[in-house]
C-alpha cells in the first residue's frame, strides 16, 4: 500500500493535493491543526476519490507532537512507510516589517520552516531505508521574488527553497527526490484580503490559479515519471514572474 502525508490538508491546496493523490492510488494521511469539520469534509473527498483517509491532528511547529503522531502511525503500520511527503502547511501574517509584531514573524517561520524540519526528519529514515521517496515542499512566488508586506512569509518560503536544494543533494543517492513548488496567486483562503482585480491585471493569464492545478503538479512530482527531477523549484503562476 502506498501512503502520502499531506500537511495542512484540510483546506485549499492541501485538500486538492490529498484528493489528487488519492485518485492516483495513495492512501492519505491528512494533517491538520484545529478545524475538525473541514478535515472531515476533506477526508470524505479523499474517500470519494478512491483512497483511504486518516486524519492526523497535530501542529507541525510542535516538534514533540509531530514526532509522537508519526511514530504512533508507524507503530500501527509496521509493514508500511510514508512514501510521499507534501510539506504544505503554512500561514500568512502580513504587515510591513516596521509594523510587524514579533509573534507574527515567529509564527510564520515556526509553521513553514520548523514545520518542514519537524515533519521531514520524522519520515525521512524509512524513505532512505527503502531507497524510494518523494518530498515535495510548497514554496511561493513570495519566496522567489519577495513581496512587500510579506517579509516574514518571503523569508520562510525562500528558506524552504534553499533547504529543498540542499536536502536533494544529501539524499539523491538513496533515490529520494526533493522538490519545491512555488505557486503564484491561487484561489484559496490564503489570498483573502488581497485585491484580486488589481492582482489579476498584473498576471499575463489574467486569472488566479486553481488549487487543482497545483495538485496536478504535485502528483507528477510524486510519480515514477519524475524520478530524475530533484532539487528544483517549479513556478506555477500564470506568467506573473519568470
């Protein structure tokens, strides 16, 4: 049986990724932090797509809770391992830097960057032992070019891109690939509060992306067809930034 762990899986891109991977034959471990209703709804969509859904409720920024949850799952599945990891969990706390409160700086980095470390280190050893695995990190346009009002988010996502490139070189010999995806503006709750009309005018394709479009790229990177792609950050932004 094939298992994929998707963090931040209850809504938006994470939910779309979970459904897409389920349609490709994966059983999905769906991480979320607090919204039980949204998580249950997302799990039902995964089941409708043909996969098993298992909800794992923990905060990725909490190292102990993350390790405990993944260890418990592994003990209950001694003959299996997590073959695909999608580090998707993230939040925005936008403000100009001179107005940004430290707690908002810290929380964005804790979830995105510490979350990457906590979850990846918890699942990496079995991938290396089996000499097969896919780690896919959700970066952002903000991490490539920087966006004003998002110094914290840009810092976190830029670091994820650099970490992707470094880890890919560390574990390539073990046939575990590590890639990042950098979406532009996508129709999820992460773009709430942004001026959609003004932003669409800057995008050559004149629209926001759909979560399912990001999910399709994740599914490709998780597939055997992408076995020779590693250390890459792939943009998907409608031509906004190339």
